[in-house]
C-alpha cells in the first residue's frame, strides 16, 4: 500500500534559545514548498539563522479564516506546507487548530513534530505534581474571568496558565483572592533565555516579588492543586 504523502507539517520552533530546535525540524523546513508563519519577521530571523530560504506566508489569528480555503486548495494540488508559530508548538495557544481540522477533513495528511513548548519546562521545574495536570492557556481577559477563576480554584490537579507580562500582577492578585493567599504557585518567565527566572512560593510571596519588578517576557504560571 502506497504511503500517503504529508501535506502539512506542524513544526515547533524555539521558545527562546535558537539551539532548541530538532534536526528533523530543520530538515522539514528545508524540504517543504511553503512555510506558514505567525509573524514573518520573527520567523525570518530564525530561518536566516539556519540558512533556510523558503517562501514565507503570513498565517495568524486575524487572517486564518479567510486564507483557509486557498491553503487547502494548494495542498490538494500537491503543495507541501509547514506551519510554525513565533515560538513553541503551533496550535498551543497559537493559530493552527482550524487549519489542521480542515486539512484532515479534506483527507490530507498532517504530521506534528515533537519539540519546544513553554508549559512543560515550567511545569516540571515547579516541583508540583506532574502526573496529572490541566493546561488552561490564557484566562479570559474580561467576560467570564471571575467565573473561570472560581471554577479553577477547586481543581485538585496542577494547573498551568499562560499570561502576558503586563497582566501578571493582576492575575496573581486574583489568584490570592480566589485560590487563597497560601496557595503555592510557580511563575517562570523568559524560559531558555539569558534572563530566565522562576519564582516559587505562596502566591502572596510571588506577588510581592513581581510587584517590585518591570516584568518582561512570556509568562507561565503553575499552580499547585487544591489539597483535601
């Protein structure tokens, strides 16, 4: 039986340190016809570093709906594509889900390479249980945020959230309010980069630490589950 050719590769890219990319990822990026990138400028820097010269096309949350049909048609015609995000694994709090779903719906083959994602290093280095955990991505900014926090405060599994630097202090204040000031949390920022930092402790202690800083970089918050 003839093996079905892959039409779409999901290729994780480094979350900081450019060396955190697999040999297979580089091989795939060099072999495809087109690379779909969340931000062509950011991805262009990575591709230039590894001397990869392939057509780059913008694919992000604001244009994914209107470009879907065209991309599917091109893959049906035989074009092979790779999807990358600015950092980490496509589809994990980044565009990718819609494209994967529609590609599969049309009977085309999708492959996802293993590789970098921020949530796993932050989870493992937190010291909280890793056998069972819940990844919630970004909390709602406004509508439904408090309802979600109340619900998550009862979760007995380790929780992992993503957060932007300018919302970190507000989120930690809300964690103290809804989860209790003594709940253990671990905040990692700038993972794999020069100024990588992880602060672990009760939420009020971690809050005070970041209140005094000009917080920069991508943030991962790991929260210990509720104890009986």
